[in-house]
């Protein structure tokens, strides 16, 4: 069966020691709802799902896990069968782990760049009121947003999500950033223009980003939600990576802010929705129609990116060859 349209980005797990900074960032800045479970665990909500981000104490300062919400048991079983048919071990989550994530029927398996992938069938929802400064977020059938990954093996990541989730190519963007030419491919698994974006350097393949994801995107309900959160985050002293601008491909208005763990968070508004009957992939020159001006990047930041890029040449990137080989 084809599972396109039956899978949605459900949650992320983050390992951090910076709970105080994350609380300020999430609640006072972005305007999310927070549930502080204990000194080692914190959850954020965007909607009626009990958990959209799970923070657990640890030293990685990074996203460790991507959770995928699958609509029904038939599609869930089909995806698991694809994994096990390639002799990849699927681990069943414990009841406590599922409860922490606010889900049912949880399994996990390896993913690109060491990102653990988790599947579940049923999110636990709650009628408890949301205590948020934002008026709302666009989730539902489009999922909680998208993630972007930098990679030296972009074709392998593309094949991974094709084999796993029947991902479709939306388009490409070619952009030069700090004299380095990047090619970014945008993959969708439902009506959202993209749920996974994969960026690579052209020519010599390096990976200049320390974290497993380069950014997470969430979509706010109103333009006012976007602009006021931008102002709040700046007033709180969080570093903006890119100011407000509009993208060339999905036309989303957005900005990028650096999280306490180092990866970026894009807050966006009003992207287009793909029409599957007419959509044709294309290549766009430049990531933005206007705006998205770099803010706050220092010489030290650039040197660190160079250092990470050079180091990436000395290690093999995790690609999970059994799932990232030729499309089945």
C-alpha cells in the first residue's frame, strides 16, 4: 500500500540540561504551553495533543528522536513490515515511554544522522486548556511542522524517507550562503509543502552543522502570532538567525531563531498547500523572495561551522543503508 498522506510529523524529543532557558524560550518567547513533569522532564504543547516536544535531561543539546503519527493500524503495520523486511530491528516502546510522549502503540528504529525514528498510531489528546501566548498553531492533517537536515548524503536520506513513508519531492532550492553553494530538496509526506528538507553543499560535501537537525518549523495561526513572537524573543535576548522574510518555494512568511540547544526554530505563517493533481517539482534560485537577512552571526559562529564541516569529512555519516538503498 501507499502510505502517503497517512503519516504526519508528531513530536520531537530533545536532550538538554538547559531547562530554564528552554522554559523562557518556549513559553515567554514562542508562546507555547509547558507542562513541567519533574526536574528531568518537560513537555510543550501546541494543540490538543498531550506532547509535541519532550525535553529530557542529558548532555547532547540536540534533537534525538523524531516521532511519526500514523493514521491507522493498517498503515502502521505496512511501514513496520517495510522495516523488518530489510532486517532492521524494530524496538517496542515501554508503556512509560509511550505515556511520556502521549501516544499509543510505540515502536522505534534507526534513522539518518543518528536520529531515532518512532512510529505511533494514536496520539493522546486532552481537553485541558492551553496556556499560550500564541492564538494557535496549524497542525492537524499537516502534522506539527517540518524539520530540516544538513547532510553529506542527501540522496540516501531522500531514499530513506521514500522507502519508509512514500515521500514525494516538492522542489529544490539552490542558494549561496557565505560563499558556499547549497542545494536543498524538499520532501512531503502529506499536504504540507514539506515535512523533511535536506540541504547539502555542492562540490565538496561537508556538513557544517553540529546538531542532527538544522531547524524545526512550526506554523502559527495568524500573522500577528508570528510578528509578536519575533518581538518577544528579541526582547528576551534570544539570537535571531534570520529575520522575517518570505520563501521562494512555499511562500511562507517566517523567521529563524536559535534555540537554547543550538539548532534553529523557524516560526512561519501562511505557506501554500500542495495540490497533488497539478503539482510539478521545480528548482528555485535563492531561498527567499525578500528578507531572511542574517542577524547575530558572529565570526566565532562561522569558524565553528567551518570546524564542524572539516570534521565531517573525517567521519562516516549514518545513513541506514538497508532503508536508504535503491527504492523498493
